[in-house]
């Protein structure tokens, strides 16, 4: 997972491809966590916990789905 | 996290950039908590608990995603 | 929290400002609880429990976010 | 809570007022439960449990909010 | 609950009535479970568990609500 | 479950049929898990756990429902 530059991390919702849009949705999902828990050391400690817990993985997938809906609409579904 | 002036905390859903819109979504997510638990001392005590709990962090990210969908639509996705 | 007159508690989804719309979203979120648990004494007993529980506060914020999306769309985002 | 006639319980999503629409959203939320647990005796036994549990009440409110979004859109927000 | 023919189980999102649309939403909710747990014997064993658990019933109702939103939009709300 | 080629796994949201669209929604739901837990061995170990847990199965169905809403909108509901 790449680190996110927090100065200008969201210049646009427009992406070239659906797959780029999905990656943006993943990024949008992670930033909320970062803003709520700004301490990188704490986040690094939590990561293996939820990455090994199926309930948490499904919940992450739910957040990504919600953000992907927004990004897809922004891009008029790349039609 | 900046304190939120509760007199007129939501003059508009329109923001200049997507990133400002995301910050507004975070604010919208926090206000519901503030209205349900108005006691700042209780909220301050709860903060470290959920900021160190991955399930809670993912749930926060879900709320922000839902509010960001609204703000993004309001801004016609900053197209 | 003001008591909600249940005779005609929802005359319209249209509000003057975004902030009024957010307050309507909070109201919409509370009415479902009231209809499911009509006994005010039970609700009053539950309140301090969830108001002191971060998971519950985040869940409340999720409901408000969902209702706010509806109210905001109804008001064409107060553009 | 009134019993729901399951023969033709959903003739239309159109309602006269927003408040009627909200009541329809509550009904939509209950039917899924009824279809999954058709035994009225079991449902009656479960009712006091969740009606006295704040997490369950908030979850019910979330379902109603989701259904209300649909009913409100169907009615063009009663504008 | 009727068995779902998995060869062509979703020919269209268009239904004659809102009630048919709701039933399609229930079907959509069940197929995801079926694809994740293809073993009918395991699903049959799980069924009484969640059908007797109010949290699970409310969660099922949430999934149906989300799918019903899609089916209703597809049918232009049967207006 | 077929393995997902992660190089270009999402060329388009457009599908021929609603059923293909549903399968794409399932795929979208799985990729978020894959990106959060890239180790296939860990995912394989988690699979039987959640496939035998009704709460997890319902949560998976919720994610698929959210993604299906996006895919269906992208395809103008295959009208």
C-alpha cells in the first residue's frame, strides 16, 4: 500500500478507466481512517489484525463499494 | 480535529474542490455524534477507544463514504 | 432533544437551509426508533447506554448520513 | 404494529404525503423479516428482545432510512 | 423458499408490480449467499440459526432494502 | 471461485445481461478483500470460516448489493 500525500490527495474524481476509479475508491476509504487515527504507528499495528479477520475484510469491502458508487457516478460510469 | 461551531456549521454543501468536499463529509459524520452525545468530556474519553479499534475505524470510514456521496452529488462531482 | 409530535411530524422534506435539512435527517432517524420502541420510559433508559458507546454513536451517524442523502436530494442540494 | 396482509401488500410506492411514505418504508423493512422468519410466534418472541436493545433499534432505523430513500425518490420527494 | 435455478436466474430487472420487484430483491439477496456458500447442506443448517436471531433478520432486511432500491429504480418506480 | 487476473481486472462496467452484471458485482466485492489481504494463503484459510457463518454471509450479500446497484446503473438497468 502506497503512502498517501495528504496535502493534495484528491485533485479530482475523474479517472481514465474503471479500474483506476476502483483504486481511487480504495484510497477514499483509507483516508477517513487516516484522519481519525493520524498516528501511523497505531495504524501499522492495527493492519495485521483486520487483514486477518474476515468480518473486517468484508466491512472494508463495503466501504470501498460505497466509495466506488460515487466515483463511478462521477465518471458517468466510463460509458 | 477542529471544534465545530454549532450555530451555523452547515451554510452550504458546495465546496471548491473534491478534497474540501471530503473534509465536509468528515464534518457531517462528526456532527451526528455531537448531537447524540453533547457532552464534550464523554466524547473526549471515547475518542482514543475507537481511534485504536479497527472495526470502529472502518465504521467511521463507512459513514464518511455515505456523506461524501451526498456532497459529491451536490457539487455535480466537481466535473 | 425535543419531543416529536407524532400526529403530523413530517409535513415536507423541503427545508430552508442545509443545516435545517440535517436536523430533519436526525429527526427521521429517531422516528424509526420511536415506532419500534413506543415506550418512552424504555427509550429513556437506553439513551445513556448508546450515548456512551462509540460503536452505537458511529451507527447513529450512519443512519443520519443515509437520511441526509434523501433530504439533500429532495432539496436539490440547496443549490 | 398492524398485521400485514401478504396477498397484495405493495400495490404502489406512491403515497399522498411524506409521512405516509415513511410508514411505507417501515412496512417494507418488516416484510423482509416476515419472509425470512414466517413463523409469527417466533417473531413475537424476538420483538421484545430487539425493541429493548439499542444496537438493534439503530439497525432497524438504518433499514427504514434505506427504504425511505427509495419511497421518497419514487414520489419525486413530494415536491 | 423456492430453490433458485442458477443457470439463468436473472433475465431482467423489470417486473410487473412493485411487489414482484420486492420478491426479486429478496432473490438477489439470497444469490450472493448461495455463490459464497454453494453447499446447500451448510446453508440449510445455517437457516434456522439466523431466522431465529433478530440481529441477523434485521441485517437481511437491510440487504433486501439495498437491492429493492436497485430494482425500483430499474422499473422507474412503477410510476 | 475463479482467480482474478489483477493486471486488468476491470476493463468496463458494461455487461451483456443483468446476470453478468451481478457476477461483476461479486467480483468487485472480492477485489477489495484481495487488495486489503494480498496473501492468498491467508484468504484461503479465512474462506471456510466466513462461508460457514451466517452473519458473514449476510454481510457479503450486502456488499454485493451495493456493487450491483452501481453496475446496474452503469448499464442503465439493461432496459
